C-alpha cells in the first residue's frame, strides 16, 4: 500500500549518512545520441565552647562578689584585674581570649599555640615587675602560677578543663589545615559518578490514567517497567545508544503500555537522568538528529513538529514502518533540566495525534520537573515544522524517501560530488553547467534490497548556488517556463504537473516547489518516464530527478512529498 505524506491539521501533524562508494548507475533509460553530459573549602571547624558559660562582668571598680562564680571560695588569680571586660568567643579582635590564653605570658602562650603573641612585648613588660617576687623568667613565673592553681583541689579541675580546651583547639587547627580529599569522576573514592543526580522513580512515568484522552473508549495496562544504569532493550523507534558523543546517563528507566482497542495502541516511554544540564543538552541534540533521520530503522520520516509549553526543549516526528499494513509512530522528545524523555506511541493504520501525545506526556513530565530542576509543563502547543536536521545538512536523508514495495527496500545515499546529470530533456538547461551558478553538487540515492526494483532505480539531487536570491528565483522561473513549453517545443513528451502539498520550512513559512512527471516517446510503442522536482531557497536551487519504469514508480503523492521535503531540508540552517 503506497505511503503518502499527510499534511498537518490543527491537532495533528502527521504527515546522511553516507553509503559505501559505488559507481553511479545509469540514471535514465534513454539518452539522446548527441547528449554530452561538517570546591577545597577547609573543613569548617565550629568554635569550641569554653568549659563554663560566660557571665556578665562586674562594672569597673565595683566590689567583687562571689555570687555567680562557679567556684565561689576559690581565690582570684593574682594577676586578675577586676572590671576588665572579657571578649566574646567569636570576637574577631582576639579569638584566643575565650580560652584565657591572653592571661599567660608570651613564652607559655607560644608553647601552647605555637604562635607568638602580637602583644608579646607589652605582656613581658607588664609581668616583669612584681613587688612580692624576685625577677624570674616568664616560663618560671608561669610554672609557678600553674603550680599554685594545681595546689587548690577545686582549681585542679579548672586547670584540667582549660588544658582540654586548649588541646581541643590545637586538634581543630590541625584538622583544619589538612588537605581536603578530592576525587575525580570515575575514581574509586566516589561510589557514584555524581551523588547529586536525583534518582529516577517509576512514579514519574506514565500511568494508565494519564492516557484517558489519547485513545477513546479503551483500557490501558502497564506491560513492563525496566530500570538500571542503562536500558537498551525495547527502545523507541529511531533511538540508538551507540551514537558517537552521547553522554552516559546516570540512570534510566523504560515503561511500556498497551490499549485494549483493536488495533492495539502501544506506548513506550524512555526516561534518562544525566549528571549535568550540559550532558542532557548534548544528549537532546543527538537524540533530535536521530529522530530527524531515523537511520537506525528502515522507516519513512513522514513529518516533523515543533512542541512548546512542555519542557525546556521538545520536538516531535511521525515515522512510518512501510509494510502491507503500515504502522505509524509518533515520537516526542523532551528535555527538562537534566532529564530526557522519549515517548513513542504507535498503531497500525492512521497515526495518532501529536497534540494528544503531548498532552498525555505533560502528566508524566509534571511529576519529574522538580527533580530534574527543569521547566514544568503548562499547556502544550504543536505546530508544523520540518523533521529535525539529520545526516548531511540541507540534503535529503535516505529515510526521507518512501519505499515503493511495502516491506522491501533500503535507501542509501552517496557523498556530494560534481553534477553528472542527463535530465528529462524538458529543462533546456545544461544541468552540469548551469549558467551563472557559482557552485554545484550532486548526490545519488539508490534503492537496494528490493527485488522488484529495476537496475539503477533511484533519485538524483542536485543543488546549485547562485550569486543572489533573485538569481535563484529567475532560474526556477525559467525552468518552469521550459517545462510548460516542452510538449510544443519537442513534439514528443507528455508533461504532467503534480499538485503541491502544504508544508512549512524551518522558518515556519510555506515552501513552494514544482513537481512534474515527464513521459518521453522514444519509438512508436515505447516511452520512458521521468519525475522532476524543482525548488529554491535563498540563493540556492534544488533539482530532483527519478527514473521509474512502467511497473515500478512512486505515486504522485509520494513524489510531491519528496520534492516538498527537499525544499524543507534546504531551509534548515
């Protein structure tokens, strides 16, 4: 059953890789004889509190009261000065005051902390004269003071507590000075590549209740839910995890659902979480190209769509498995923060609505967006667009071309090269040396693996660059006139104009093109047929030529869709 391109409606928009080098086969069955033809933040140590709470200090020169002191009957240290306010433990001017270090002489303070006091000279002068004691060294005097404190039983606990506090302070300083251990991605010091990546949960995936508006009067059941570092089985159409440059997902899961209708509708949802937004953006770009060309599968890429109001990035395509009973897949790709989702809904016969799939997907995406730290869905909107750029930019991809025999055939494309074209004989222009063209390239697409196809059946695509856009427009106008006059001019051909279909380019504007079938008589009983497509975009002209036989040919709708797709591809930057 031939596959035709469906034009977009309000709710639904159903509408390269290089092949091994091979010799160009004959593109036409008849040639006239005269023809010539790419973070060490240090460990944050909390201040160690003093052994006793800091109580309000007496006013200067006020009588000393024992009330409120922890040890009421213990004598004051001999160098205690009443009325001198103590600093807070968090004071920036002297962090050591909270531990009583400023009351010691510089030598002992240096021995404890290993750091000389900035007021060492002042302290030394203050302690040098004592009417009751002979002049002795700082260390001896400090030792004498500590001995007298130790002689008091209750003061011993004070000394012990102070020593423990000082030791704790020293330990904190040492720990803080140690280098912080770091690890690199993939090293054995880290159990996961990025512990901050949110874990995926199956509650984030689509549930039967989310699909009530996708298909009328049906019951949905969950078939399977798989999860793990990667999920590679049962992937949506066109998705390939072996593509070069694809970041490795931190986690992934997949769910399948099926309807009770006949024919059954199948839905697959693939979800992946990436370590960073940058990884997810890279994955989205590569996935988008996979949907645009679907090189993994032998399918026909029938249409593309822009989708907004759903996530940070999203797009959709419709692809067709061309068999006797074609199966149509609507594929929706989204990125919200670090999460990538691919939804694939399919059934035999008519494709489902892209808008309906986006509406259902919004239910799942709303349960993910917070964990993904991405944009949450609002009201999804769908608009027509070319399929995403794929393969060799601005050229057709092999899967832009439909099969002729259902279930058979595979398209392959060559690398662009210099033109080597014959044409339909109605162009009245040398297609290998187009007047005024500053550049010209040519690709050949061959249909293989179809026993019914005649030798050399395929499509030529030539692209001509003109100095200005107006020059390209004039060339198309000249070719149009030449085809209109062909029958009267040569007396042998029959020229048929194929109606155009409505499609838009990458800028959202309708594309224009010309499509023809040309039948040339080569004898009283024999004719040869050509299909021609012509379009322009900016200062470039695209020319297509196919060489069918009476028993093996595209339908008019198929050829019109191919010509329209070439015009769409030319519009992609």
